[in-house]
C-alpha cells in the first residue's frame, strides 16, 4: 500500500452537475479496486459519510477495499449530525484526532 490518503468530504465529485458528480464518485471507487496503487486510508467527513451506507451504488467496492486492508474512517461527529451512525455498514466510526493522525502520517492527501 502506498503512503497517501483520500479525504472525502462529499457524496459526489465536483459542484456543477449533482447527478454526474455521483456517477463520478461511484466510478472512482470501482476503478480504485483495480488500481495498482491504493491509499492507506479513505477518510470520510461531512456528506462523504453517506457513501458508507449500503444504498451507495459502489458499496461493494468499498467493502472490497476494506477487505484489502485499506482503513475506512468515518467522522463520528458527521455521522451523528446526519443521524446515520448506526446505519453505516462498512468502515469504522472514528474521531478527528484519528483522522488528523492519518493525514499527518501520509505523504500525500487527495481531497474529493
């Protein structure tokens, strides 16, 4: 595994067309399962935590990435804000100190 992380603060990529943004996010995770280099962590904050719900179209890709050893950390405050802490089915409930630690330990942060 490489020493980089994805910081995911939205349930879509970009701000122009929401439907296209959701398709792009879905495709990102599906293609990431096939990538030769993978991040050490996927960090989910703000609306990004919604991607950890089973209705996300690329949920299986997230399960596969987690099974490969990639840490999926979900912001506890964000989960509680949206009332979905008990509904996520992949990843782990985390806190800001752990998210900060993962950011500091990485050589590169890719923000989505």
